[in-house]
């Protein structure tokens, strides 16, 4: 399970500057609800000095996305637009006393929203439509340019890191070969050699040669798959029980895995984060994209309907 700092929790439970600035003269929109994360950053800028005197955010996403957006609005207030543009996604993470590696893409989204808002204020066009680069990850609409810029800005060196910072490759994994090709080129440009890491590899995956696409995981029977899911939940259970909670597997229907949070986890404000952590772990172990759904959200069939 992910380890969140107290600062992240504070900005999640009590976000600063939530909501749109009513008299904003700069707006930055990034992401999309269909991809799981969306952020609108609104700024009120003093025209003569270009100082940001107010900032607000509206976000659709996880707790880390809320915390990152909250932190960003606090960081930019009182700065000029040029000073604000110097804020990196790592600065946002540092302000929060760190983010789990799997959630660094939330700070990247905040950085992009800031760039978009400044461009809006200055009457410039901020490109976010993939016209500059080929689309690499279709699941989350991440293009070549964004991946390369994120690799350079954060000194990334593995597919796992690229996924953590951009979400590219976090869905069906079919774009991993493309990400590896980009990493090979970018690392070569900085004098390094890309070596596929053993960390995060799926069970049953065999890599034949560096830079080549991974073979598909060995097919499991339905019973084997359920047992593997149970095994993952058993591994997560001690951490949940330590906080007075627990998780139970209720049903599996294709890509949908229905679980029930019990004890302190039931109704907890961090339940969404918990389910997200369970889902990420299952994706890693099963080698496929699955969706973890609270059992209460399962559609109910009505007799005679």
C-alpha cells in the first residue's frame, strides 16, 4: 500500500483554494475525465506586475491529484508568472514532503495546468493535442513529446518510472515497446544505455532481447486467476488490519473485480486511495488491466426487468 506523508493527507482532507476563482483572468485545463484525471487551474493575475494574487483549482482524480493541486495553488500565489513557471513537478512533490512514485504523474499534471494557465493569460496557444508528437499511449492519450520532456526533466531511466510520471503504459501495456524505444534514444543522448529493469516485471513474462516487446503472460484458468487475486489481497491484508480495516473478494466478472472494504476501511475518507492501491497491485501481478470496484457499486439485477 502507498505511504502518504502527513502533508499529502492534510492537503487531501483540507485542500486549500478548492473551487474556481470567480474573477480569474487565466485558466488552464489539462487531462480528461475519461482518462481518470482532469484539472482546471484558475488564476487572478495583476496586469501591471503579472503577480498571481489568487489561485483556485477544480480536479477530478485521486487524493494525490487533489493534494498536488492544492499545493500548487499555495505555491504560486504571490509569485510573478515567470517565477511560477520555474516551479517543477518535483518542487510540487517536495512541497508535499514527497509523493509515492506511482503518483508522481499528479505533480506533472499540476505543472502542465500552470503552463496552460499562463499561456491563456498571455494569449498564447498551449499545445496539448499531440500535434507535435506521435501518440504513444492510447489508453491515457500520452504522446511522444510529453514522454521525452518528462524523461529529461526528471532524469527517468525505466518504463516503470515513465508510467509513474505520465501514466503512459499503465493500462494495457501495449505501448511499452514504444516507451522503451524512446528511453533508448533519450538515455543514449545523455551518455547512458537503457537496460530493461527486472523490477515490476509481470509473472510469466519473458524478455527475449532488450528493446523488444514482452511476450504475453501465460494464460491462467479462471480458478488460477481467482486464486492469484486472493493471494494479492492476502498480501495486502496485514497492512489494512494494522489500521483496523480489511478487504474481502466478493466476485470476479471479466476485468471487474468486486471487493468489500470492512472495519475501519468501510466509509473511510481514504477508501478511494486504498482501492487504487489494490487495483495497481493487481494490475502488476496479473499483467492485465483490471478495475477494482466496491461491492456496493455493483449493478443489481431486478427480477422481471
